[in-house]
C-alpha cells in the first residue's frame, strides 16, 4: 500500500488470473492510471522496442501543452504516461489534498499568485480510484508563495 496526502493505492493479486478481463481498445477516455515521466521520447522508444501498441495525444488547455501516451499493461489495465510537470503548481488547501485540484488551471507564470483551491478537504481515510489525482513523485512538495504546493496529475 502507498499512502500520500489522504490518497491510498492498493495493489492486489488476483486469486484466478485466468478470469481477468481482457484488453480492450486503447481509449484515453476509459479508466486508466497515469504516471508522470521525464522523457516521453524514452518511453515511446521502449514501447516500440517491446512491440507494445500505444497511442499518442497532445492536449492543450490555456496555452499549456501536455503529451500523453496510452497503452495496456500485461494484465490489460490501461496506463497513461505524460509530461504533466508542464501543468502549474496548485497550492494545497489546509495542507490536505483536495479533489478540486483535479481541474486543470490556465497557465500561471511563476511570478503570479497561485490560484486558490475552493473545495473542502477530503477526509484522511479517502482511497484512490483510477480517476483520482495523485501528486507527482518527482516534485511532490514545493514552496509557492510561502505555502506548500504539489504537482498533480489527473487520470
């Protein structure tokens, strides 16, 4: 189990691996888990080396571009790899991770004041589902304007 900011990830092993659901089409709108990477080129090269089918997308919101690669893991779960560190840092309200951070914000220059998060904090017993946000491991906590902040990736 991995726990961070009130979000829990549970990794489970199937008692009957032969009854696992099969892979479906690669559709970015289906349930998936997202990971941030440092090099999209390296990820794409490795997927090609392993002959793993994937699709690429580039999304733009408010002048911010995020590259995405979607593929299935060996168990059939869809995975997204992205360079989500392009997204702005969003302050944590009361040092508690809130789901309002899932909404991507428009471009915020480093010199500007960060956008406030308006939603109430989640209880500390909340667990993650495939569509929740998780803080980036590489830049998990930074200081912005004297307040703690974290990068988030929305799956």
